[in-house]
């Protein structure tokens, strides 16, 4: 998906749509049968592609990457 398409969703879609999006996102995370170590690897890899890795993790769970690693 292009960044412009994502911006259009943010600008135009309802709170209900955004809630359904997040519910679907969580469902897909929980129903994915990949082992946790593979999920973690790809999550960290995706964060490297983000200009602000901490923002990436904060948007997902409310905590920075440093804080999450500190909890391990």
C-alpha cells in the first residue's frame, strides 16, 4: 500500500473503521502460526525500515523498543 493511500484512510475513515482495522490486526497477529522467534525477527527487521523505530513500537503497544527489551 502506498503512503498516500494510508494518509487517505487516516484523513477520511471513521473511528468505527479504525477500530475494526485494529481488531482485525490483533486477530491476525494472534492467529498467525509462525513461531515467536520468527515473528520477533520480522518485527525488528520492519522497525529498521522505519525512520523512528521507537514510534513504530509505541504505536503497536504503547512502549518503546528500549522499554520492551528492558522487560525481558
